[in-house]
C-alpha cells in the first residue's frame, strides 16, 4: 500500500506543477481572496460547479474571468436577467428559407468555462435549461442532443442582499453545485492594495498556463488520490450526522434541520478533499482536507427549519457543530 501511495505522490508532484504558475498569474490581478481562488481551483480539478455568493464589488466576476484568462479554454460570460429565455442560453433552431430547412444555432453555453452572472435573476425555465447542461454535460436543441466539450465548468454568482426581482434557486438546482462559497470583505491592507492597483495603472495581462488536456489529465490524478477507509467512514459519518443528529450526540439539532445532506454531499466531500490534497501536493487525503472543504460542500445542502431561522441559527453553524461532534480518525 505504501508503494501505491508513493506512486500516486509522484504523479501528484508531476501533474501539479502548473498550480503555482496559475496562482501567480491570478495574483497579478486579484488581491487577497485566497479562499475564493483556491476553491475555484478545487472546482476545476474536481470537475464540480461552483456557486459564489457575496455582495457587489468583491471581485467575484473578476476572479472567474481572471482564472479563465489563465486557462487556454473557451470562456463565456452570460449575464442573467429576468427576460432571458432558454434559447438565449442553449441556442435554437433557425429556419433558412432558401433551403427550406432548419439549422442549429448553438448558444453561449457551448464553452469550457461559463460565468453565470447573477444566476438568481433568471426565471425557472432558464435555470432548468442550465440544469441539464450542468448535470448531463449535454444540451438538447429541438430533437438533437449535443455533448458539451470537456472541461465544462459553471461558475455562478448571486447577490444575497438584493432580492427584489430575483428567482431564488430551487433546492434541486442548488444541489448540483459542488461548492457554495460565501465571499467576505477584504482586510484594510488588501483594500489599500486594491485601491492602488486600480487607480495607478492598467491591470496586467494574464498569460495562459494550462491547456484543456492538462486539466483533464490532472483530474485523473485527483481521482486516483488515496483515501483511507477510516477517512471514508469519517466522510459518511459527517453526512449522516446531518440526517440523524441524535445518533451522534447532536439531539439539539434535530428540530433545527429540516433536511440533511444528500448522497451527493458524500461524493463531493470525497472529490473536493482529493482536489484540496492535490493543491497541497499530497497523494492522499487527511481529515483536515475534509474539514477545510466541508462548509463549502455542506452549507447549501442542509436545509434549516423555521425554528432555526427564529433562533438565528444558520446552516454554517450546524455544519460547525457537526464537525465538532463527529470523531476524527
């Protein structure tokens, strides 16, 4: 077993050389936001879509566009608005009177990196159209189905403070996102640097440092990262503690949780922890990898009750209590 881990470790060291270059390029434009940038790379490596929530002006859109600039991939930004139609997203059939035939005009979703800006401003039909693309990695236009190019990654943003004229994402849609990130304000030192960079000169150009085939190869290595059976049990126990808190000494949470995390949470905790270990240059995951990524995987999958809202208990608070209670191997 030690020999196998050593082989995986060698692969990780070989395939992760691009990480520092990628972080260097992104750091030329983005000040701070280490958490956001690292989680974007986790999503990229684990093949998981990301929902980013934060007030305006925190560089959510800039971070995504900067990441895409450092990747030799096709990038598409889609501004979601209430009048957006599914055809505006996935494409439509165009009639040609000269040939008396219909032809397919593909929409902006046919790209590698999709920035779905203010996704909660789009109506349900558009959200459902994006759902098929996210889950099935394919799009149906008319009676034809088209496979999307890999890598295919949806990075969506939403504004938590401006709710007028928005369409909150249904739970089934939110569950499709591997990670949900909550972005906070920068520190005074970071904000000073942000001000200087954006008021003294143009932002530097970002160089492309990795190709699609390299991303896909890195994903294969990520999936091969070793997970001990005890760590697998740890992941399962964390998810089950959100469904049956009483069995884990968390009886006080029973009336605060309406629905626990789905089996998708178990899968994504494993994959995201592997990607986190890859970024740290390790060929195996530890409980610390699971803890580091746990809130981002679970916060949007644990639905709280009205009682929890009345007591001002958030899903993040519940996740913290679960990690405190579940025994670490």
